[in-house]
C-alpha cells in the first residue's frame, strides 16, 4: 500500500521513490491528479539530480486550453514493492502522480484536512482487472 494525506488545500499527496539510470534515487511528494492520464511529472531540478534519460519533446493541452511544450524522460518508480519503468514529464511545478501510474489500483481518500490517502493494488483474475 502507498499512503499519504490530504492537505488543508484539498490536494491529496503521497510519497514515492523515483530512480534514474545510474541508480540515483529521490523521494518526492506527488499530488494525486485524477485529471492527468500520462505517468509522473517532476520539476527540472529532480530530473537533473536523477540523471534521467531524455526520450522526446511533447506538447500538451492544459485545462485552460493552452498548449505547452515539455521534455519527457525515462525513469523508474518504486510501486508496491517493485521497480516499474515509467515516462516522466518535466514541468515547473510540484510532482503529479497520474491515473496512468495508478491503473490497476484502488484509490481511497478521506477528503478532509489531514485525511488519509491509500493506493492499493487490485487483484488480477485471469490476467485482467
């Protein structure tokens, strides 16, 4: 289980460990973003610290309709006791944990100041959720 908390601002945050290709690791507080379908976002200073491998330039349409260009990297996240390769989007903001990373999990939140956040893996049946 991955645990976190709900902040006074109403944002749910969890602590995750990310690893770069050279084995460098960083623990980051990531906001749970149910409107984001990619993988994980990290600020440039974390991307640099981990020495992440550049993959491509990408363009996204933001909630306000504006288009934004960014760089995408490859890294790993410790996810329910195992390392999982993911794509990491570099943005000038707090880290965001997406629905793409949480796919196959149950997300449970007590949406009050200091509320508990839990992400648990779902059981698979016949290779399907």
